[in-house]
């Protein structure tokens, strides 16, 4: 495994050995970081997602390290842009997320931090499946505009405290999140509705509201 010299506060490109593939990622490590939030991107997204970068910067300012990484290789992403065959492959996305968490646990410095997962869209399902599979590694989960219902079989066994953030105008996804919340009986699961927000939180102030809620959840549980 590659060794990385952690640079305080400076975004650092790295390669994540996730099973039989290598995934590109960006790690930001604030001085005296108190936890690490791993971003699990949603369908059709990547480490360059401006929305997740906005959230990551807010978390960095609060003393949390962040890892934004691609769930797909460059070739898989090129194929997915045309076929969309990978973005809803929850099993594949879950395997990649679990492998990334395992990779972090093998890194002497990164393994010192408690890990939280931030999932968006289909990435939320992969995050929750990972929380169920790695209960000793994952301290908490936040889903923004996520599809936790795609991990329904795992939800009753998820132990990590989970925050579901949904736009008030994203009605279909809101109903699916309510179903998911009802299924999560083994842990604290809260649903926060951001009024006036659609699925991508593009309305003025709504993404900041979601990001602040996520920050509070991670600070509380990491």
C-alpha cells in the first residue's frame, strides 16, 4: 500500500486500493482532525461533485477530515455515461465502499480517526450497506437526497446513528426515506426535511442548511 504524508488542511490526491481496482480520491486533513468523513457519491457523480465539495469544505472548517473518492474507475465512468449500467449497481457500489473503508483501516495514520459516511443519491444505499457490514468501523451515517430504500434489507441491522436529509419538494424520495426510517429499528435514525428544496438542493440556502445539519451530526457522533 502506498504511504501518504498527511498534509494539514491541503487537499491531497491519492489512490485507493479497493479490492481489484484502484480508485482516485482527494483527502483533506485539517490539523488535529477529530474524525474522518468518507463521501459516497451518488449516481452519475464523482469526487468533483460541487455539492459534496461544498459540504466537505464546511466539515473541514469544523475540524473533520474528508475523503472524496470515485466509486468507478475512469473506464467504468466512461461506459456509465452512455449506458448508466453502474450507477444503480448497489452491490458494486457497496463493495467499493467497503473496500475503501478496509483500506483506510490499514493505513496507520488514517486508521486513528473515527469514520462517518456521507452518502448522496444511490451512494446512500452503499453507505448504509457498508455500515451494516462494518459496524465496528462506521460510527455514523448521513444521507443527503439519498435512496436508503435501495438498502432496505440491511436497514434493520444498521447500528450507526443515521441522519436522513431530504428536500421538502422532493416528495417521492421523501416518502422512500420515511419508509427507510421506519425500517431502522436498531439505531437512532432522524429524518430532517429541508423546506423548499428539491432533489439536488439547488434552491438558495438549502444546500447550506443540509450541510450544517450534516456537520452537527458528524460532530456529535465522531
